[in-house]
C-alpha cells in the first residue's frame, strides 16, 4: 500500500501511479514531491516545475564551475 501523503512528499508504486497520473500531476502542481517506487525502492520522483528548474540551474552552474576550475585538464584530455 502507499505511504500516507504529507504536504511535502508522498510515495506510491509505479504501477499505482499509472492509474493515478492525474492525481500525481496535481500533487506536483500543488508543491508536493511524489516519489515513485518499484519493489519498495524509490526509482523516480515527480516534482513541482519550479523545483526541477532550480535543480537544472544548479547543475548547469556546478558544471560550469567544474569546467572553469579544471579547464587545463579538460583541454588536455580533449587533445
């Protein structure tokens, strides 16, 4: 059975999420993270769009900082 929903997050099996997709999307739109599980293990999450955008921005910023910091090494590896 699924975990009891909380305002911030809840989880349910992927197989159940298929049948409740509209509810899962509505939850994410409302700010709730929905963790999808397979055999009791979390395998994915449906997150609010702003959270996804923030994560994308942070990954891009980290990648740029890494590349800037290690530019000489990356250039040598590319040769």
